């Protein structure tokens, strides 16, 4: 009887511990804005965003994504509060206000810049983004780029920018002057797709379209154990196989080598399909996560949402992301325990194949 009593107490303790843990589900629950681009609207009015980037800065998580006229703040990665703001000057007559923005910080300053093919867009800065206080750091960014990422190598106190979005041209990297944030030296091609060898990079819903070159985009660098992990999206955002791959190098501008485990962020099935063009970040406990683009594609091929998945580096420094059951309730970490412990809540759909 005593043994049964102890077992019951243990079971109740486990249930109580689980009930205290917070769960989230992909696509994440935020107030997605309607697409502002007129040619897409004519195909069907729809909510959409993509190309997310999250960073933990001064006790909060900041989430920016494509053309939302603002950004989200969260203290726990569960409840996100929207802050309305346009990062454009009056003379900018464009649809893409912040398309595939870069979000990073240098010391105590958060930096934001959107995609542009001209040298007109500023780099915005804030030391108090929780108060929605922003000003221009650079009035006209000479490092004009589509799908940019400004990467601060904290150990070396050096700045780099990575960019590119094309099915013809590679991704590029360039060093930025630490004080002026202007390009310093020539740009360097750092990555090109190799769809002859990497089947997941081939264009098409089933990676079977050999008549159109695949697209690469969304360059993003994470530094881990003195190595640089250059992440990239392929082959096209409208496909279920939209994913992120990674190359690894010992220098910010390469050369980079294809990681054996690729794509590292991949979710071709389920309701939340696709896990491409994303960003990797650390939470308050130093645990890694990967946020990326999900395709819903009901009203429009570019009707997209945002997902967040556990990520990290294994004992061999191989970068990974766990997208399994990514559209089912998943536990957020309540302590510094990493992702090797079970994060899937185990809750399944009661109405699967049932009338509703």
C-alpha cells in the first residue's frame, strides 16, 4: 500500500510539473497582418508574413518579419505583443516596408534594416526597443542588399553583412566598417546552390522541376565553438520542402563546407509545412532555437506564417533543428536543460478523422 501511495505521489508530481510548463504550437499565435502588396492582393486578400528573425535582447524576445508595419515583443516566447511602427521615410514609395529584415545587436543597441536594391534605406537603431524608440544609425546604407543579415562577431568586435535572393546569383558576404557601418573591401560570394548533388535544393513541390533553377535566399550566420554556420533557404517558399541548409567555415567570409546533416531545418508534411528562410537564436538560458517560414498557401502561394523549433549543436558540433510534431503542442523550456529532454507534450488531435 505504501508503494502504491508513493507511485501516486510521483504521478501527481509529474502531472503538476507538466501543467506548470507552457506550451506553444506552430504556426505561432500572433496577429498576422494582411499582405500590403497589390498584385498578391488581387489573387485573394490574405494574412501573411515570412522570413522571421528573433533575438533575445535586454530581457525580451524581439520578432521581426516581412511587411508587418511593426514588430512583436515577448518575455517568454509565448505571449507576443505587437508594437506598430513603419521603418520608412516619407520619400520611400515602396510596398516592401521591411521585407526579410535583418535584426541584430551590437553591445547595447538593436539594429534593423529591410531589403532594398537601392542605397536609400537607413539602418535603424534603438537602445530602448521595448519603448518603440528608434532613430537612424545610418541615413543611407551603402550596403544595399536583399535578404540582409548584419552579423556582429562579438569575440572579434567585427561586423559583416550577408545577403542575396536569386536563382541566378550566389549569396554574398562583405565586411562592414565597425564605426561607419559602410562596406569595407569587396563583396565575396560565399554560397551557391548545388542541386545536382543536393536533391532537396531542386525546384518544385516534389523537387522534380529541372526546367527552372532553384532559389537561394535568407543568409544567416551563427557562430559556435569558433566556427561560422552559414544558413540559407531553398528551393522556393511556395513548396512544402522549403528548408534551411547550412555550410560551416572557420572565417566569417569562408571558405564554407557543406554540413553532412542537411537540410537541418525541414518539415515537408503536416499542417505547418516548410521550415525555410529563418534565423537561429538563443533564449534566456542560452538554449538555441530556429524560427522559419511556414507555407499555408490556401488563398495565395505566398500565404505564409511563422514557426519556432528547438535547435542546437550536437556533440560533434553538427547543427540541427527538431521539427518533429512541430504543429502539435510543444513545451517551452522552464529551466536550462537543453533540447535533448522530451519537449513534445504528447497531446494528439481528438477530432482526427471525426466529424466536427
